[in-house]
């Protein structure tokens, strides 16, 4: 989820929770308060893993520069390689 969307949902939850506290409205305060707390937790996680995302982007760009983008995502098993080798021998 984009950071700014999370931030403004967190902010909105906080404002509605404050309003619910001022109006003594428990039916509005409980869900908005939970959203406010979960939004705070998500922002903390963004802060913790923000540096790792930058390192991951640099790592993936290094792999692209080395030509790893042309490699298949899953290597063929030994049995598949053996089957492919025997098919070429039968054709000759």
C-alpha cells in the first residue's frame, strides 16, 4: 500500500477518534480508534523496513546489469535435462 494513503488513513482515523471522544460516541470511537492504532503500527513498519526496500532495489538493478534478467526463474531439473538430451540423440 502506498505510504501517503496509509498516512492519511492514519490521520483520518485519529481525527475521527478525537471527535468520538469529544462527543462520547463509543460506536464511532471503537472502529476509528482501532483503525488509528493499526495505522500507527503500519507506519512503524514502514519506518523499520524503509531502508531494506532501498537495498533491495539496488540489488535487483545490479542483477539486471549482470544479465540475470535473461535467466529462467526456475532451473530445469536433472530429469528434464536428461529427457531433452535423449530426444536429441533419437533424432540422429
